[in-house]
C-alpha cells in the first residue's frame, strides 16, 4: 500500500506492506540511524519521534502513520551532535549502537521536562537499554547537557 | 606525558552516536540474499529425512542447504589462536541436532519473507532421543551427546566423549588433603553460577560477496577477523588466501563475538550461489542459538590456621559446555588460573574437575571467562571463612592476598610485578565507610542494610600465546596511519592505541588515522579478547611507533647531513639539538615519497608476553533488604581498580561502570531457564532481565594505579576484571543484612525470602522443641 508521511519535515510517499513496521520502512528509506535490538519493545534502540513524541518504531505499523510527522536522528543532526559531543566527552558513547535511540529520547526529554530531578531523568530514560556503559556516564552527560541546578 | 593519561573522546564517537551508517547491516549491498536458519525443535535428535523440494520451488528462493551439502570436516567455532584448545566437534550442518535451536537447514532467498515462507515448507522427520539436560547428571548419561567418531582435539585435555566429558582438568600444588587436615578451621560450600547472556545491543550479523578476483569478502560484526578467516577456511575447505574478513564498527561483543556464530552460513551461500548474502540474527536467536557464559558448579574448601592465614584452597568444578565444546576447556582452566594466585600464603592449592556436554545451547566466551565464576565461589568462601575465624573480611584479605614482588602460589617462578590491591581495599573500605557499616544496620519499616566485599584479578592477554602486530606509516602530508588487527567493539581501543602512538611520536591523536580491521590490510592480531588489547596490542603499537620515530630521526639527519645523534623530533620538525638546522615533518614525508632510493617511512612492532599481568579490583556493595518481602535494593557499589597506568581515564571509568553493571545483572537479575524439554524460556528481554538504569544503585569508581613494567606506559588490562566482584560482594552484603547465604546465582528476592522463611521456621521449630522439652522436664 501507499502511505504519505512527513519524514524530517519532508513530505514523502512510501510503498509499504500491510504487516510492515515503521522501523523497517524507515531503514529501507535510508534512515540507517534507526537500529533494532530486541523485537519485544524492550530496548528503545529504534526510538523516533511521532508528532514530536518519542515512539518505538519497531512496534508501530507503517500503515498507521499515514499523514503523521516522523522525526529521526537524521532530522535533528545539529541537536544530536551537540549532545553526542557531551556524551563522548564522558566516554559514554561506547559501542554506539543504542546511542541514536537514546539521544532521541534525551532530546525529547529536554523539550518535555522543565528542570527535571535526577529521579525524573532516570525515569524518563529507563526504556532505553544500554549494555556497555552501566548508565552512570550517560547520566553524567545528560546532567551536563541539561545544565542548571543538576550540575 | 602529553596524550597518555588524557580523557580524549573516542575517535569514532560522533559518527556512531549520531547514527551514521558504519555498522555491518548499514553497509550491505541492496541485492544481497537474505539468509535464515531453520532450527531444531528438539533438544537431541537425528534427521531421518529432510525434504526441501517444495521450498526450493518457491519463487525467490535461491538456495537451501542441508547437512548433505556441507563439507564433512569438523571444526571449532571458538575464536582462539591455532591450534585451538577446543574440540573440533562441529559441522556447518550436522545430521544430529544437539540442542533446541541447533541449525538444520540454511535458506537463502531474495527477501526475508520468502526465506521465512520457505522454511515452513521444509519437511523433516526426526528420530528424537532423550536429551541430557542436567549437567550434574551428564557424565555417564545413557545419551551420548557426541557419538560421532570424527571429533578431533589438538590437545589431550582429557576428553571422554562416551561419558559426555569434554575435559578433565587438575592442577595441584602441594598436598591439599593433607593441608586441610592440618588446618585449624575449614569451610566448605558449593556454589552455582548461571549461563549468563552477553546481550550486546547489536545482535550477530554478517554479509559477504565475491570480489573482482573471486575471493570471498566477509563483513562481520566480529571480535576475531583473523580467526574467522582461518576457521572458515577449514569449515568451507577453501584456502585462507581466498578469504578476506573486514570488521566495521561493532555494536558490542562482550566475548560473544569471540566465537564464529553466523559467518559460515552466509559464506557457504555465497560460495554456492556466487551472490552476495547477509544474515541478521533476531534477539531470540541471539539469546537461544549462539553461546552464553558456561554455567558451573564449584565446590570450594578453604582451610586456615589459628592466626587466620589461608593454608589450603581447593576448588572442584563442573562446567556445562552445552552441545558443543567451544571455549569449554579454556574457560574452565581460567576458573583456577585467575583465582588460585590471589591467596599465596597457602601451602597447598588445587583446582580440578570436568567440563561436560549437555543438550543445551553451548557455552562460549563472555567477559570474565571463567574468572567470574571462580571469583564468586572463592570470594564467597573467603567471606564465610572470615566469619568463622571471626576476622573482618577486609582484614583476612589484607593478611592473605599476594603482594607486589611476591610469587604466585601455583607458579613459584612467576613474580607479581605490579599490584596495588592492598591500597584498593583500604580505599574502598573508606569510601563505603566499611568500619561503620559492617556488617549491617537496622532501618525502620522491616528494612536492613548490609555491606559485603570481594576482590578479583584477571589477566592481560594470554601468556605465551597472544602475539599482536601493529604498523605505523608516515603519509605524504605528514599524517600517520596506524594499522591494527585488534577489534574495537565500542571499548575505545582504537582511540587508546592511537593515544599510545601519539605519545611516542610526540604528536596529537588528530594526526593519526586508525585502520582496523581488515585481514587483507591489518597486521596480524588475534583480536580483542582475553583482556589483550591495551597490553598486547598496546606494546606492539609502542614498538612500531618507536621504530618509526627512529627512522624519522635517521632520515631527517641524513637530509640535514648530520648524524642521527645530533637531531631530535618534536612531532612537527626534525631539528638539530643545537637549533642550527631543521626540516619539517611534512617536507621529510614528501621527500620520502619521490626520487631514487627513498622509501616511505614505516614502523612495525610485534609483542607477545611470557606473562599475563593481572589487573585487580576490590569491590564493595551495600544492599537494603526488606525482611517482609525479601526485596533487595542495591544502594551503593564501589569499585577500586588497579589496571596499572590509565591510558584514558574516562574510557577506563566507563569500562568499569559498564562491567560492574553487567556483573550486577549476573548477581541479581539475569538467569537462563529451560523447560523440561530443553526449550529456553528466557529468550527475550521480557524474560531475561538485563539491568535498566533503575536497577543499579549508585556506582562509585576509583583508581589506584600501579605500574606494570612489561606493559605500555605501565598499563594492564581493564575490560574483563570489572565484571567479577558484584556477585560475591552482593551475596555477602545480603548475608550480612539478613543471614541468608545465596550460593546459587542470581540472588533474587524470591530466593532470599524463601530462605528467610526457612530460617524462621527452623528457629521456631528449635524454639518449640526447647519449650516442649522444658514441659517434659517439668512433669
């Protein structure tokens, strides 16, 4: 079937099958920053924004995003790089496979939560798994990124 | 030092973090065939008939292979230096299937849907056998997991396959039984460690194609490109020279990718069809059809004299290698190798036991590689001994642990050249306020907090086996290329190796391009495993950089028409020490690329070590346990680390934090569970729980550097040692909180609660008996 969506502010028409998930559609379309890590909506690697809200693209059917606005990490390159530099300064990028999904969640958190506490940050990010860093370095980076009273 | 010791960001950081296409599946060409594996639903069976005709006829199916289509030469998928100390007990596809998930057929089609459809059209008749599912009864079981007579081993490691025994191992120094009899106090306990999953975020994957000369080019998310090349050469029966293996960025390995897992399937498809082929394992396959940590049973006996000196250590083990023996003998040997040397006031030590086949997913390499299992057992027993001797657990270690300059208990000819473990213990004890908190503190609402500790060692590379090379080229614009065969899997090893080269050459890391790894291009390196890269490859890099520096000085002096002793190199120019004449590095480089008799300057270095210097950690845990529910919360974890000189503090710190959390997962959450037919129940992140960011408490990492004289700039390894302490330290903390000694990992709230209820019941019974006896007396 054919769907019309807005990917990173560009209107596109895509051919998708009825049982196709958005993560696969987007990767086929060339958004290779999307990774899949679990098949059970547990890991957060495939996080994109659907109408501005972080969403697991592995578990939403492509047919259901007709007319909606999708943002991938390729669409927020500047903001992603800004946080990536802070993450890298902590050494907390490590294998990097979970980073794009994690960064999409961090950027969404920044616009959604005003002056979050450490507990609120951890809660917001808890759906993004990481096996390399032990999370502590990621938290240091997020706090530096958000600045303010957390530092 | 200018560069070593600096927390530089990883050279690949921005690309990988922002989702640039640099991983295996990002690089696949569009027309690659999709390869899927049809798997056995039975834990142990023989294929009687396999009918692929209907599947072959499906439009889009390119190739279906069964055991009839593969070379009949057994090999091991263990990524180890040749000759590998693992049994050659595998075929690409076998008539016998030995665990649920074992490969039955390889299906290649134009897309995934077609391949999946084709799999459903293959008809197989099995003769199903009784599987061996309990490793404790595997030895001598009436089912023989490997009845075939063409198993081969390069070494005599005591295989007795008719008895399902892969290895019988024994190391003994002194007479353990005699010494135990002489001891004032002896403790004994049997511990069980589970089959942990590596659970790297990027599942197993590879693709391959034939190049312009007909050679097989494999792009794989692997820790072992050179071993993959050699193993495939045997498995496919084609010359090594016909295979090239390229490693792009890897999304985590943790040892899982030290085993050849998927490359043989795509490779044989491409050889049969001539077409590019790719495979990407899903998470279920990654959990249930690859390898995990070897589950083990370890019985420890420790004996001490009246003064509290540990005089005898005895560990008897049994390891479950599952259906195939990759890494079986070596992970088992490491249990003893990386625990017995810790306590060297002993008069006798012994490590012995067996590795057995079962009809479960094979064991393999996972960070810690036997040392993790051994550390849980030994350190738990040391904590028990301390209690029995009424000595503080920190004190018993300070009294008994090996110190810098002393010799090993299992090898009196080897001297420990670097260790700050005593300082690590002292520091950790302060950081957690051990003296105030040990053993426990009651809180309100039925809650109690306890502290616990453990120490550990690992190695740095494999002594007398690992041998890595590095090459550095001065390029024509004055830049340097560093060629490596080691495999950065996210750790940052490419970066820290560039830091070492930059330090020697007095340049900045930005002036170095790192190329790794490609078996056509890279100098030989076994790959990144066994905690080898910082130490082994690191020394190779230092040697290569030193050689190149010498060449730069000589070449510069020649151009300046002075003797090499009169010049120095400051990273930018070669100049006379008296400041008279100089030539820029860029000009020197340009000149080396033109004219008669000039040679581009290249430095080569190779390093292998007769020793494997151990890094050390002292780990301390504080837990809070709810007496009513058994719920355990990890409050604090403190790790104080001796990895020698720290090359990159931030990257080292993340290694520690990541390893500690993986260790916390093993200690508290992660378990592999099978049903009574041998089906793995824990094959997704829904059932197999790796720690999330809410499950880990507060981590605090500190370093107490020693200086390893044989290592690059005094460095030792960091990658594996970090996972070993959480299980014994958390078990100890739980015991100190509520008196429950969990000897079977993971330490779950359920186990703690059940045991608390048991203890309560026992004490009630005791109380009742006393009361009843009292009444009897009163009559």
